[in-house]
C-alpha cells in the first residue's frame, strides 16, 4: 500500500517570531525539522512534500519556510543568511515549545542546520546534512559549480529556459522534472521579489566572523549523517570528505546515479536510511 499524501492546507500554519514564519506540521513523537535549499522557486513544501508522510509516521515533523522563502516574510538581512535563518529556527522551536529536535537540511538548509548546531547545540539532537553547502571548498571542480552558475544565469535572465537549465543541473534522472514541477518552480521563481530575494541571500553570505564554516566542522558533536548524490553538480560530493574527517561522530552515504536532490531521485532509499539513522538507539550507535 502506498504512502498517503499529506495535504498542503491541512498541515499549513503561520507563527509569529517577530515576523511571520510559515510551516507545515504533521505527526507525533520526537521533533524533526526539515530545512529546504535556496534554489529558484524553492519552499519547504517543494523540497520535502514527497518525504513528509514517511517522516510524519515516526516524528512530529515540521517543514519550515526559511526567512524570505515560500510563504515566510522577509526580514532585514542584518547578518549572513545562514545565521539569520538559524536564529529563526531557534525562535520557531521556542514558539512551538520544542526543547530539542533532529534537524534535516538540504543544501543551504544543511548550512543553516550546521549554524544552529554551532550556536545552540542544546537545541539539536541528530543532524542529517544533504548536499551540504558550505561544507568545504571546491578542489576538483570549477567555482562556481555548474549548478551555481546556472542559478546565477537564471537570476540574470529569469525565463523558463534558464530555469529548466538550472533544474537539469540539479538531478541525474531528468524524468523527475515533471511539467507540473517545472511550472510550479517557474511560477514561484518569477513571483514579484523572488529573484531579488535570491540575490539578497547570495550577497548576505559574505561577512560574518571571517571564519570559513568548514574550518569549524570539528565542533559539531551531534551524531551526523552526511547524504550526497555522487553526481551532484551543485555541491560536489567531495565536499563531504572534510567534515567526514573532522566531525567526531559522523557517517556518510553517497548515492550513485543521483544529483543534488537525493530526497527526490532516491526517495525510498533516502527515507529508509534517514529513518534508520534517526531512530537508532544509543547502544546501536556505539
């Protein structure tokens, strides 16, 4: 019997943390927060709606639209975006009465999860970091990556062809790019202010304390699962090697025949591996 889909409207709510944050919530049990990436037209729902039912069976699962994305308001970017978004997640947890949560982040969302674990380690149980943007620097490929270059090309010329070119760089299996998915992303990515939002996020990445985040990997003590697609053209999988060496409690799973969207291209295997990791007892982990 297949998974029962969770309805957008039935799981949707907005909370006030000083500005309005939109999220989806379903399930009971330990809290699991899902954080999306930063590509054109992205939202929490677009990244994780397919995985939502599987995770909600075992966890109080919360998909957050990060600041300025989806239906969440855009505050002033007065600090680097990962720090701002990590602060937003901490405030969302406080508003929802969650003392500790597992955090699963995709791409930019993984960067935000990493920042949250650095700033508020007491809030974070286990970490799942997918295609972790900020994990390392490109050593074996160009800078920017193909995916990064395609995203910039879309921002400079936001059209359907440039969006499709970017989407195709996200996946190994192009058949997952359905006409419905393309139209949804195009509609969201060309909405008023959406392109400016992407540019503002990229610009805000500069600054901070001047310490590259990959240099701080050794401070992350939480059990961490790194997930990558071997054929990721946005954040190449070799970015996993440094955190794999530096994090004290870490493991890595690499999917062959898979790009940046492991949760889509390898949906069932991804869910199985993540659920096994998150539900593993401390004795099993030793």
